[in-house]
């Protein structure tokens, strides 16, 4: 299970970085890479819970799962704060610059620029007639300004995805210290029904042996782990 988590984190980190390359024009790559970047997340979560159940004493399992949930929620909140800050900062810096450059190429007067920038943002979110108050507005200028908005947000999301890579690398390094659980992944069943065969005709002698093995296994888990 340790190698499963490491491989899943490598896949998530790799394809998260590739998401930045797909912006802002490659829509098909964007959709495909999202599935590959986010898909292993459930595998990491389930594998982590399984590993905890195999290495933590039974009386501490509730606490262990609670700690996992706490750190997952806290990490998500911290990540949202960091990446939202990066996204907002880059957009605030790049959006006016790109819109002004597009407008100046099409001969827009400097007096119209203060109204053009919010109009471009309104147009990007689908508000009809956003450019109605802009003088000398042409279809070419409208297309250029809309493209500038896409480029600004595309660049901002690129920075967000690039900033995720160091966190992925840290996760991979941390996964290297996980205790391997391969020795517990056997065909042994902890509990057997006394008449657990087909239609209830089981082997009682084998059932008693399995029960003894199960008790030994449970006793082993209850022993302190050094």
C-alpha cells in the first residue's frame, strides 16, 4: 500500500503540472488532465485509512481517523487560501495590462480605458450589453479584449498549478516514511462462521483453528507498538 500512495502522488503531481501547459487554449487536454490529476485522490485517501487500520492499536483507531480527517480539512482550507491568493494577485496584475495593450492596438483613446476594463470583466461573465457604453466599440476590439481576459486568467491558473508542484513533492517525500503494510495483506480471514461452508456445512475443526489464529492476531494488535 505504501507504493500505491507514492505512485498516486507522483501521478497527481505530474498531471497537475501538465494542467498548466494546457491553458488557456487546449480544452480537450484540460478536461483529460483534470481526470488524471484528481482521480488518484480517492485512492490516496482510502489507502491511508487502510494503512492506519493495520498499524494502529484497535482502541486508538477512532482517534487516528479523526486526526486524518482534521489534517485533510485543514490542508484543504490552507490550500484554498494560498491558491486563491495567488490567483487573485496574478489576475489583478495581468488583467489591466493585457486589456490596455489590446485596446491600444485597436486605437482606443486613453479616456475610454477606465470604463473598458470593468466592461471586459462583465462581458467575460456573460452580462449582455457590457460594451454598450464604450465609444467606438468594434467587433474586432471586443474579440481582442475578450481574448485578453482569457489570457490573463489562463496565466493566473498556470501560476496556481505550478505552485501546487512543491506541495506534491513534499507529499511524495512524506509518503516515503509510511510503514509498509504488505505483510498484513494476506488471505487470512480474521473471523469465520462456525458453519461457514456451502449451505451451512462447514468444517468445525478448521473453524476452531481459524478462531485461535484470529485471537492471536487481535492480541498482537493490542500489544504496544515500539
